[in-house]
């Protein structure tokens, strides 16, 4: 892998080197360990940093038949590193192979290829890691803004301890709140919660605290099977049952979730948040792996095509409300829905607001070369290419910011390929403007920049 990785034409190389490569990174959705960043923790060893916390790698290792002991089990950190390192030559063609080389080169100035003795590589990488802190690692990337997820009742004090580190609200647990969440929310907002409206009022107070910490993004997972039920007038009663510890039936839970989600959209619009909807994950696959690896263990799959009627009914209903529709980013885990999400960009609008509803980047299992190109192909045809918001990592790994460089390389090559086929004009200034918008300016605009 050389400096022209993925770049095969003079135009692609020029767009990358003169435009895309050095643009700052705005990462508007990730799952980074904000506590480690705030405390500036020093990773214990290369396995802790590179392997044990990364479900992407765990998934690949399971495909290769590596026993769970060496993935999330009780094997030593070196043994887990050794098994991952031994997996690398089997991963040619998978983005994990490319990302791994890029991660080691960018952060440690270490060339993984050719692969050699695992113990020697372990020792060398740990030597280079020695003394490096979380912020030292992040400092290897040109990060202007990063938004790790936080739940509504999380401690917000770790944010703003590093430049551009702001929370992104993860709101899924608000749709059917557990008693513990209600109690914590009452404590944080110093309000009593006895009705559905008082619950929403307390959320409103807490959203203001998030906004004061720099939060401008929220997100919700509309998993495989998502449906939407219009208010039937009985949701106050359902919420009262929830407060009393009753378990709602599937239908009642769906009605209440839908009501709260629509109400949250109104609050997000009120506070000026951009709502990211992550659509289509099939999270219930292997009960065995869920028990072994936890809820985010890397075993989820792409679900069926999205229920477009449910999604558009939600968006339309929210748009009719007092505050209107908040800005929306639509992520699909099923690539068959790329055209669907791209066409929805033109179904909702707000005067004076560019790309008010738009599609997010190729996500999760789709954020590889083919997935990025497929998403761009559909977006170019069904939406407005120059309005695309570009890449975000959606990752738990401090090393994952190399994926912005990966995306930028793919984008420049993809544009060059279109030019070579006379599908895009060979006008460097025009193309450079499009690249800079996609890689930086469009996301910057959401932060309040030009």
C-alpha cells in the first residue's frame, strides 16, 4: 500500500493531494470512550487499543472460526493480539485489512507489511505506544469536531475537556423509559415526573443542558421492523402504566414509542438539533453471541428494506407540529435502500436551509469501497451530490479516524472515474469545490460555519 492507495489517475491524485487530504475532520457521530479522552488515559497495550474494543474485528475473527476465548473471552491480551494479527493475511479485500495498515502507519509510523513475527510486532507497537495518551492518538488526526454519543442522563462534564469534543444525544432509551431513567431524570432536572407531559418537560430541560455543552446532533436507531403508530389518545394511560412498573404489550409499546419519538422530534427542532436516523439494523441474531459479547458485540446484520410508509408518516406528522421537522440525516444499513433514502431528500424541505433532509454516508457494514461507491452513485442520481454531508466514523476506536482518509480517497477516485466516462465535467475547480463541500464544508455548515 503506497501513498497513492486507491488513487489510479492523475485527476484522483490531484483532487486528493490538493483538496481532500488536509481538510479538517468533522466527525458528527461516533461512540468514542469520552471518559478516556477526558482523563487522557494511556492505553495499557496495543491489544487494548487496537483489538479488544473493536466489534468490526471481532466479527471478522468469528467468520474465520477463531474461538470466542480469543475475541471477548479470558485469553491474555497478547493471545488476542496474536490471533488478530494472524487473521490479517486472510482479510485481503476487506476494509479491515486496509484500515489496519492505515492505522498503524498514521498513528505509529509503522508499516504492517510485510507481516512478520507476532511477538516482535507486539513488542515494537507497545514500545511506540508507550507514553502515548488518548489525546496524543487523536492528535495524529486533524480533528476539528468530534461528537461521541451520550445518553440523556449521562454526566456531561467529560465533554469540552478536549478541543471540539461535544456530545451527540443517543435517544433510544427515552422512547420506553425504565424506572431508573425516570428517577435519574428527576434528580438532574429537579422536577417531578408523574405524567407524560411532565416527562417531556424534564427532557426539554435536559436537552438545554446538552445544547449548552455544544450538542447539536441526536440520533435514534429505527431497527429492522420499525413501525409508527399515530396517537390514539391513550398514551398518557400507557405512560402511567409504565411508571407503575407494568410491562406494555407490543401494540401499546409501539403506540407509546411513536408518540414519544414524535414529541422528541419537536423538541429537537426547538433546540436546533440535527437528528440522525440509523435505519435497518437486525440486532437480534445470535442469542449465544449476545450473551457472550453484550449488546454491541459485532454480530448484528442488515435487516429487510425499510418500511417507507412508517418513516414518511413519522416525518410528515412531525413536520405538521408546532416546531416543524428538525433537520434529518437518514442512514440505511441495507444498501438496497440507498435510492429510497436519496429520493426522500427531495420530499421534505425548509426555506433557506440546504439539504434539510438528506442521506448520511454508507454506514456500519457498508462503509467500505463498494458500499461508499454504491451510496454515491444513488445519491448523485436522486439527490444533489454537492450537498452530501460526507463521512463520519460511527466507531468506538480511537484509531478509526483513518476512515476519513479512506473515504476521501474513495471519493476522489470515484469522481475521477466518472470524469473518465464523461459523466462529470473535467473542470478541476468545479470538482474541487464539490470535494471540499462533501469532505468538510457541508458538515461545517451544520456546526454554524459557512
